[in-house]
C-alpha cells in the first residue's frame, strides 16, 4: 500500500506545476478572465483545435480538469503528452512559448512518474 504522504507530495507537486503553467499563460497575456461559450467545448478534434486556441485549451480544458482532480482528491492521469503539442505550436523556437513548453514538460514528467 502506498504511503499517503508520498501520494500527497506528488499531488502538491502537480498543483505547483499547474500554477506555474497558469503564471506563464498570464505572463504571455494569454489568460482569459471570461469563460468560453459552451459551444467551444463541443469539438471532436484533439486539443479542441477546431474551436479553441491552444492557450484556451490549456486554460479551460487541461488546467481546469487537472485542478478539479486535485481539489477533489481524485486520481491524476498517469500519462501526459502536452509538451510535444506545445513544441509544435511554438515551433519558431524562441519567445515566451519556450518557458511554457518547459513547464508543460515538467507536468508531463510528473504525471508519468509514480508517486513516492
């Protein structure tokens, strides 16, 4: 059986990473204070590419879902591959997107790691 402290520490690390991603989006002026219209969530495409910008998907889908899992003490995903999508989105290789990619890569690594 897992030690509750190990799992809790892992959850705290994920929560910290989610906050760091939010901070990066805010620094990039990509954080929206107004919620998206309901129809934006009706996408059938990965990352809601047909209805949202990548940054909107990060804020309103990825971060919102992961924050809810953390708050509800629910199991977190054991796999994440968001950083490669960010690398594709910011493929110019310079600018503020690089810090965001690093934060997303750290989240991917944390979610792929076993607590403890």
